[in-house]
């Protein structure tokens, strides 16, 4: 039976590169009817705090990566590691040495076999390293603590791991680990080393490039299924053009043949698009509740407010909101007159020649409309543009800036219809007053 594992060292954060490895381990186990296991490599007492361990569990639970068996905690396995080291020593595969030359204690060093090492990587093919480049290495420090290499191999043997799927930054370690498996008389698992996740410059993706930890994406409002889907496709392809797949669909077609060997570039715009797709797949009531939760968080919604109005706002926003946590920021001008104004947009559109006169004239025409709806508004603006031989954009841009403070958003005329006649009149008048005074707007336009 296939048995894979995710073996993080808890540090307080779970990097997306690490959790992608967990996803691939989970998918491979599901594809082959196997078991997906978790091992917490918590042997560093300074970094492996209870809070850091809890962060790992929270990230996996949020993403639906529950292990099939109780997790193993490496800190409880020290005796087994030391016993394996003694067996290696007794068999001549290890020796004692005062590595630092201090005379205060001897460490235990593993003796490499002295031959070229070769192993087959399921993604990168056959990998070889000459014997001259394979040096002996410490497996137990002089203070009696087993090192990563020994603990990793001994625990993989104990867990019956058949496939080790991890980042390709571990390739050099794998030569050592293969030698340890062989010296301990255990079957060597099959290895698959995943490409690194990089930024736009081809450098390892880090916090400097933006959100880099699972918790960052959760806190920003990304959906777990969207992040799972995106990370699964970040370096792997199902072999067709599908981009939105359920976990079951991914598990059915996951294979190492579909995993690329070159680095995978993280593209947050693609993730945002995917998150938006998952948002729209949610039941309407659940989706509305998430939007309203963000409005309430920012003081833009109170129990008893007009739900029909919110629904109209969300309807015309369409697919522009890619994160529930962006709802308030992108729709604030629908709910309050105290909204941010983009100073550059204001100066570019409302302080240019003719803008004040255009808005003044349009405001008069809007006031006389029998019906204040998008169709009537658009007809009015287009007619004015034709009468005055003015490009439509010379009217649309100042009008949008006047009523919303920005140059982006849903269809202008649909937006004005939802805002309503009174609010639109008030905002146009205020924008005209500011423009005539030559005033620069502030973030408080009340």
C-alpha cells in the first residue's frame, strides 16, 4: 500500500511551498488508495513551541488535509533514533569522533559507502553523485542529540513510508538518506522532488514577495478550496486545459508525469481569479453572508439594513470582488458619503478643462429625468456628448470620479442608478464645489 507523509518542522508559519508538498502527498495517496500521514519534526525546543505545532494543525485542517492516522511527534522518538545509531556503530557503518577537537565529547559519524550514489527520482529521472563528493556526516551530536538525517530515515522506516514527496532543496539530503536506508537494511522509498516556488524574478518565493504563509492567505480572505486548487496546479497539470477541479478530480488524475521539473512561478493574480471563481460557486445565501460580514466588520452594515440594496450592489459588482475581505473596500461609496477619494483621479478628471461645466449641465438633466435608471442616464449622457461634440470619455470619467472617488468599478450608469437620485445630486454638487475651489481632495470627503 502507498504510504506518504508530510513532515514539517513547526516554526510558527507554514510556507506555501511546504503545504504544496503536503497537497501532493495527499493527492498521490488518494490516487492509489493509500494512506496520507503526518509527522511533526519537533526536535528543536526553541522553535517547536506548542503554538507553532498548533499552527501546522490549523493550516492542515483549514485546507482539509487530515492525516489518515494519528500524527507522529518526532520528539517522542529520540530513543529509537539513538538505538538505530548504535546498530549502525556496531555494524561498522558509523564511528565516533571528536568533531570539534574540543575533547569534551564525541559525536557519531555515518560512514558513506565509498561508491557513487544513484537513485531514481520520479520527477527528475536518474540522479547520480560521485563517491568523491559524498562525505561522511554526523548523525548524533556530541551532546547526544540525533540529527535530522538519522531521525528522518528512522521515522520513515517506522511509519512504513513508501514514497517521499518533498521539495527539490532536499535532493542533496537524499543521497545521504538512501545510504542510511541501505545501512539499516530497510527498503528505500521512492523519491519525488518537487520544483521550487519562485517569484517573478525566479528567486525563491518569500514573505518579501507578499503573502507566503498559509495563515496569510486565510487572513486575507482566500477560500481554502481555491488555495488548494491553485497550489495543486502550481507545478502540476492534469494533462488538459482544466483549471478549476474538485479534490476528487485532482486525486483521480494526479501523477508524477504531470509534475514539471522546472521552478513554478507564483502568480497572485491567477490565484485571485481562481478565488473569485470559487466564490461564485458558493450558494447565494452563503456568499451574501460573507460579503455582509465584511461590511459589518467595517461599520457599513447594521442588522436591519436593506438587504435588497446590498443585493443590487453585489449584482452590479459582478465578478470584480475576488476576496470577501475586499467587499467593504471596493463598495464603500455605495454605503457612505465618507469614502476615500483618489487624489490623482480627482485632479486628472475634475480639474481638467470643461469638467465642471459638463457636470453642472448633466446634474440639471439628471434632476429632470422622469425615471432615474441606467438606460435613461446613459441616453442623457450620450445625447449631451453629441450635442456638444464631446467625446463620451470626457463626461464619463469626471462623472465616475464625482460620485465614487475612483476611476474603477462597475458600469457607471448602473452604479448611479443604485446610488439613487439624491445621493448622486449631492455628490456631483460637492465635487463641483471642490473643483471650482481648486481644492485637492482628502480621504474624508464628507
